[in-house]
C-alpha cells in the first residue's frame, strides 16, 4: 500500500493562488464571489419554460405552451396523473380568491371597469 502524498504550500505560493480582496483562488475569479439574492433583478434570471407534469410522469418532456389540447395523457387516470390533477385543483382554488381580491381593489380605484 502506498501512502497518500500531501504537499504543503509555502507562504509565497499560497499568496499567488489567492486573491487578497475576496480570499478566493484566482483561478475562480471574482465572478465566483457569492451574490445576495437582493442583488439579482428579475431581468438577470433565466426565463422559465414550464413543462407538462402529466407528460413528465410518463417519461416525456413537453413544453406546456400550446400543449393542453394535444397532451397524450390529458385523460390519464393513473395514480400520478390523478395526484397532479388534484394538485392543479387545489392551486386553482387558492389563486381564485386572490384574483377576485385584486379585481375588487382595481374596480374600487377605478382602474378596472365594474363587471355586471
């Protein structure tokens, strides 16, 4: 069995490998410095491309846009798809009151015409 080789850097070589201002190795650069979440603006994020959950359950990756009518598993009743359908109903029930509240506020302020 061979012994593991360990090397020790002297102070001069360690100083050349690290940045004095951020204490990061120079080969990582300053771009690797952690940024706060508040510093990231919505324009800096990657655009979302939602995928169909039912297709994902069956091993297919499909973009959601324009897919609803053509989904192969739209009427699937397997356990996973049933769970997805239930989750969609719960989310819709949670969003509905929020949408109504926003619409009421906009109607009260005159930014949205009243519904009849």
